[in-house]
C-alpha cells in the first residue's frame, strides 16, 4: 500500500512539474522496492530517475539522497547476482560509479548524505576488487557517522562492511565487531528485519563469539579506555572533573581496587607530587591530608617510576624496598605509570590491589602505558584551556589541538652526513591525521642511523590528533631498541591494535639511513608508494605491508628492504592528501601529475623540489579548500 501511494504521489508531482520532489519520491520508491528484493522494479525506477535528471546542477538541498539511493540499487543488484549478463554487470557498475562520485561531491557540501556516500562508494570499490580502497571509504563513513549520529545509516554501513569483511582473510574479528554493533543499533531502534539479517550473518561465522579469548576481552577494554579518554577531552574542561574521569576509567579497565593521580605542584618540574584525586580508601583515610605512609602508597615505587620515566608493576612477594613497603601496607600488587607529555613530566598514575595478586599483567601494563599518553595530553589540554580567555569552546579546543599537533611534529629537518632532507605539511583543518618524524636511532662508533617516518591516521579532528600522538610515542619508544624495521612495525601494530577506535588505523613508511654504510632501507605498512628520482626519471617503489591497528598480527605481511641510492638520487614520500587533492571540478591531482612535476624539476634540491610540487598543487586546487592533510618529504643522497 505504501509503494502504491508513493507511485500516485510521484505522478501528481510530475503533473505539477515539481521535478525535485518527484525525483526524491521516486528514489524513496526505488529504495522501498529494493528492500522488498524487487530488483526489476527498483532498476526501472532508477532508470526513470536518471532520464529525468536535469543537466544543470540541482539546488534543491533536501533531495540529495537521490544519488546514494540510486547507486545503492545498482550495487545491490550486482552484489546479489541480478545482472543478467557480464555486459549488464559492467553497465550497472558504470552507472553506480558516476552516482557514487556525484554522491561524494554533494556529500561534502550537504553532510547529511556523506555517510551514505561513503557507504556506496566503498561497496563500489569492493565489487571492483579494490578492497583496500573500499575499506578506506567505509572507515571514513563510519568515523563520520559516529561524529554526526544517524543510527540507521551507521548500522547499515556497519552491516555492509561486516558482511564484506567476512570474506577477507584475518578480518573476522573486525567483521564480527561491526556486525555486533549493527545488530545492537538495529535492535535498539526497533528494526527487527535488519537485526534478524545481521544475527544470521553472525551465526554463519565460525565459533561462538560470546566466548571470546582473553585477548579479545583485552581488546574491548583497550577500545573502551581510548574512547573514554577521547570523549573526556571533548567534553570536560575542568581539571578535577577530568582527573576523576581518567582515574575511574583506569581502575575500571585494570580491575584495580584503589587508585590515585599524583601531579607535580606548580609549574617547575621535579617538585613534590600532590594528591589530586583518589578512589578506594576508607572515609577516615580519605579525609586526611595525603601522605605516602598514611595512605599506604609506595613512595619507593613512585620515585623509581619518576626517575626512570617508565611504567612498572610491583608485587609484595618480590625482594627489595618496594616489596617491603607494599607488604607493610597490606598491598599485594601495585602499578605506577608516569604521566608525561613531550615537553614535561606531569605526575604519576598509581593503582593497587590489597585482596588479590596477579590482577595486573603485561596486557594491563601496555594498556596503561598507552592510556597514560592520552591522559597526559588530556591534562595538559585542560590546563591550557583553563588559562585562555573564555570564548567559543569549540574554537578554543581546535586551536589547542593545532598547537598539540605542531608540538609533536619535528621543528626542522635534521642534518645528517650523506643526506639533504626537507619536509612540509599543510593540515586540512586545525587538527589532522598526517604525521611525520625524524628519529636518531642507537648506533655504534658515533654513527647513529636516522629514521624517517611518514604516516596517515584515518579521520580528522582531535581524535586523529590524539591517535597521532600515541603512534609517535610508540615509535619513539620502539626506535630506541636495537631491532630491525620489520620488528619495529610489528611491535607497534600489536600495541596499537585494539587501542584505536573502530575504523581508525594508520598507514606508515619507516625509512632508515645508515651514515656509516651509506645505505638506505625501508619497511612499509600500507602507505603510499615511494617515488625515487634517478636522473630525470621517476621510479615507483611499492611500499608494501599492511596498515597498523587493523589486525593483531601483521608480521608476515611486513618486509624490510634495501633502497639503493646513488649520489643525487632523491626519495619523495607523501600522503594521499597530495594525490587525492581535488579541484573545483572534483578532479583528483593524481599520481601521474605528481610524477610529472617531479620529472620537470628533477635537478632541483629537496627544498626547491617541494616548493615546485606545492606551487603546482596550489594552481591545480585553486580556491578549493583541502579536504585532507598534505604532507611531503624529500630526501637526497648528497655524497
């Protein structure tokens, strides 16, 4: 009856020459027919819509759903085997491709369809066999819909991504997570047919997902902690409230019975710590002025952690001063984690248990290390916000985030024997997900290898900035170890996996220059390919590997490879914001155009070479605001 009424309404709107409303009504009709699996009628309706589409740009902002709906019809028909021939399949995909591009273009101007635009664009690339590209658009859509809530659209996208990822090797857990969330949303919003469909997909997966191993439960705790801190950053601007949030989250995810946050008093580092918030003490002790002995907190453990700047778990069953203090206070096990930013030490997060030993293990320690990075940034953010004049809170937050992001980027390119290096980054907004770094690694005989890192964290805004900080901290720590590039990326992935929010990951390239051997090597993690200028020719070198944070084990996908360089050869590293930059006609800058600029300017040094690329990029994009960060690094072998 509803479909009949819609047909009648559409006919009347056409008689009234109300083409925009008629097209909108027809698209809803096509969607209803698609929901009933009446592909023939849905396809016929979409063809009718396409014939009636005006050649001029429609200004009717309320009908933008027409494009993703029409794309959905063609794509579902292909996915469900409704194309009668290979020629028809190719035709459906061709129509869908144009509709997807139009959807994305309109979605950037009318955000209410952007999530759906990412949904159908991802499905198009999946059907074309470009799965990495499909996941990229799905992840963008999921991240966007989390920030701009549209429950049914988010659940539909999670279902699409989860259903597709079930076909992907080593992606079963992410597929299950997507499907579980989709089922919960559908059930909550009373969509029984959709919930039943997702439930059937979940039953088809191997094993009982309700009985996940310890690693999966730890993954969930990691995720919850990161999301909680990110949410606290966005909504809490009073320092005491923020500390309460941080401590509550830390105790919840580790199972601690007692906990406190001790911060340095005043601005000068090295001052005594003062108790800012504590949970788990009896009312009599809680009312006393803080003292290590009166509150049963191990001073020896806190001092050791402050001095070493490293986290530690201690037990009363061990030997030494710390164990003796814990035993005297009736504490079985304690954990202390330094709260530090790049610039200074802030204090210590202290957790303990009096009733049970063995609650804190290696997983909890690694979790708290990452958690502390976020907590420290949160504390410093809040302190800075409170020092500003009260203005529009969102603008304050974004400006603050920009300062944090810049603080985590290198101040200047390093001077290393045998190399000339230049770098440039232009964020799309105040805070972006692009990241690069220069790290001096441990060496011998005064020859410290230089690591050059470039990466792209999915997403935008403060969350991407915080994830960038976590990635930087992780890589800095691992780069101090005398291990190979492949092992650095594998360890980083294990730390980051599960700690980033759904749909968040990082692509990365890690290069190392050995000044003693005059040799370059690299390992890739799903990032854009390297470009090597040899003479006046540009060679494309595949980066390889898999993005960090998506699956728990990628060591088999990683490879450390040599990158031979002669004197005058140059290596160009970039993020996808360069090649995907759009002009006013929604055309991409593209890799061929980038290679052309490099070939035309091959004889220039790194600084001038980057200037040439920036100039060409600015000419191409014109007045179009950059949608993604633009990052470039040029490395020249000088001798």
